[in-house]
C-alpha cells in the first residue's frame, strides 16, 4: 500500500467546471506539497501546506492533519490547467512520499 | 532570479556504464533533493543534501550516489547502469528544508539506458 493515495487517477472536465483532487496519506508529515507536471516533465510547486488552507488565484489547497487528508480545488477550470497533479508528503526526515498523480484534461 | 538548472537534459548510455548528472539550485538555497520518475513507479525520492551533507536517503541501491559542493551545486552518480535505470531524474532545491519551505524543481534529465 502506498503511503500517499490520490484520487481520482484520471479526470476529464469541461472548461469552467469546479475540480477537486484528493490526497490521503498514512505517514506522519511535516508538510504536504501539491505539484503540477506538464507534458515534457517540468514540475511546478503549487502549494506547500502544513495546516489550514491556501489560495493562489483559481487554485485552493486544504489540509486536515487529524484526518490525514488534503484536497486541491480548481475553480473555473481552463484547458491550460490540463496537467498531472501530484501530492507529496514530507516527513520530519525530509523524505518525500509521492502520490501516483491525477491526470487532468480540461476540454474547451 | 535563475531557476533550478539540470544538465544535461537528455542522455543516452549503455548498460554497465556510469553517469553523472548535475543540479544547480536557486541562489541561496542550501537543500537539494533528487528524484527518479518512471512510468511504472512514478516519482521516488533518492536523497537530499544540505550544506554538503546527505540528510536523508531513499530506498535505492548503492549504485546511486550523490554529493553536494560548497556552492550548493549537487551531482548524482549512477554506476553500472541497468536498463531499469532509464528514467527522468529531477532535482529540487529549497532554501532550508522541503518540510518547511517551498521546493523548486528543475526540468529534469531524461536518461535512456540501451
């Protein structure tokens, strides 16, 4: 069993829809990162969370430490949001545990 | 400010050879982490360096090694390459630690072993 589980694995949405990607983890963590990876491989860090909620533009990330769960929300989705979204939990030893990723396709 | 730079971007090697990959972090960042990404296993943590010291290591064989220099640049070495080592190798830098500061990723080095 993976230490970090993401759902769904694949997601197709119409432009403008509200999207939620979920991440559950079983390890004790110091922080959780949400990453975005476009075709070609480059990874961009979207959020780093240790508690509560963060918002950047149309993206919102939340984390519930007690429930060991985090969500990434995209409001008013756009085709340029099409990418793989990966959650990564970091333990106190700076070791990353990665989810398998959610492949998002937003159709115009 | 310049981002994380990885060189080379692409590399083709033969089984049994060794390879060295380089990662230059963002100026002022002292933590560099390395990751392997394959279609089958996804992203996996290799190791993390901070101020020239390896702070943590993932579950990879001893053929995978690394080091960090005084200017925070890091190298990763894989000896006796196997076909299964074909992957995208990514590094990320953080100012202090990825558990309390944001991680910035390089574009990766795509290694093909033939």
